[in-house]
């Protein structure tokens, strides 16, 4: 620990290297790119990294090796590696690694919490099934967070959930929204017009640029509410035959694949899988709207990404999404197929309504920045130090 007059030591604990979350990797990258600019002379920064890979794992297939390395790293290797590291303040960047607080001084530890969906499932509030071992480990993370000096919530919704359903006090919690990279913009990088980018994107991904593409961006989780996305698309096509779904991210579940075929959408759904950072930005600028009827989100990153990119958003009115979206006009009941269909149709064909949604989104997204996140965290570190 620092002596009088010496800089204080801040240790950042990101996820284990093999942790399979693109969004958490982006959080780490965006936050750590801006944090050094806010430290000043009073702090020294140390970012620790841990890989769970061991030589004895090499006989496994790559996918199995990564899964095992993630589990082994998180529960065995990482806790051992940090046990003798001393700091004035520790920051665990993701609540999925909250149990690391058991290997350091929790009274000097801050942890960022994104959501508590597994706990809400156990309480019958959110109907998204989890495996028993995930639920058991999540309860351990909740207990670990209770011992920490401060829990940073990415939304007011997450903060309220922690107080209402996990027994936290208001004093333990602070709201610090996540940021957004500055290159999510309505126009492509210099050297290419928007029309040129859209034609290039369509050609590379074998898409018909004349169709009206609704964008879905998400992970492989049931709370993403994909069945409703498909049902809305089927209904939308009765009034807009050129409508199609463009999905970026994880693959569909098998029952969802069967559903899109039974709805006659086999030729109207295009799954790009995981795309490059550049293509993700291009996808937002290419699509007519982002459809995001998620049943639950701790924050909802695609919403601000789309808004910053000039892509109109229709998002669920549940959990954190209304506070991120910032206007109830673009919120919908995630179970109301009729209303979602009507609003999506209007966002595409009503130019005045569409332009208003785009202007609102760009302005709203400008309120989220990594500098604001880093600055707010520095205030928390100072409070923990005192």
C-alpha cells in the first residue's frame, strides 16, 4: 500500500482471458483506454491478466479448451494469482468474477455489476432458465459483492434489483453507466459515402440492398426474446413484403430455427454471426431499425450503439431499457406483437417519425462516454480510499 506522499496503487482485475463474452471484452477495452487520462499523479495503475490455459488442456478441442480454461482460471488460477497482491483499491470489472474478492481485501474492493438475472430467475421474476451450477455460483457472487466496499451498477434498474431482491443497501451501491466508443457514428469513416458503404456491406454479405432489414444484435440468451422478433417479422411482412431480419451475434436456438421455418421466414432471415468491429458499425448504418424486445437487460449496449449510429430503435419497456432509451415513444411491451409491428412499420415508412427517432437517438447516445465512466469511477476510488 502507498505510504504518506506516495501515489496510491489501483489494481484493475478484468475477466480471465478465456471468458467468453464479447461485451465484457469491449467494456474492459473501452474503460481502460480512458482511465489512465483521469488518474493524475496521485495514483499508480496496475492491470492484472490471468489465463486459465494449462499444458494438460491442449489435448482438448479448441472450444472445450476455452470453456475449461475459463472455469479453471476464474475459480482456481486467478484467485491464487492475486492472493499476495497488495493495493489501496481493487476494481473487479465484472460481477461474474466477484468471488475474487475472497482473495483480496474486500474493504478496499469495488466491483461492477451489470445485472442479477440468475437471481431474478430463482425468485420467479424472469422466466429464463439457468443450469443449477450457474445458479449456485451466482449466489456465491452475490455474497462476495456484499462484502465489497462498493458495487457499481450500470443502471438504476440494476441498483434497484440489488436492493429489492438481494438485500443491498443504498450506501453500498452507486450508478455508473457504461460508455461508448466514439466511432459509432451516423456516417462511415472518411473516404466512403453512406450509400457506398451500404452497397459494399450488402455485396460482401450477399444481401439485397433493396430490402428493408430489421436488425437484431444479441447473445445466445433466452431473455433476448427472439421468438417475438420472428413473430413480429412475419406480421410485418403482411404489410411490407420486402421486410427481412438481419441478425448479428450468436446463433439461433434449435427451436427458434424451427419457428422461423414454420412461419415461412426461411428466405427472410439472414444470420451474419459474429462480425468485425467495422462491420458491426456498418450493420447499424445499413439497417432500417434495431428491434430489441428483450425481456431483461442490465443495460442494453446495442441500444446506444444503434442510436449513436443513426439507426432508429424500438426497445422493450422493461428493466434498464427505458432509462437507456430515454423516450417512451420508442419503448414497447415486449409481448405486444401488434404494437411492435405498427411501430416498426412506422419507423421505416414515415420519414418524419423516423427522422425524429434518429435525432433523439444521436442526442441520447452522446450522453454515454468512457471518459464519464472513468471520471465517476475515480470519485468512487477516492471514497473507498478515505
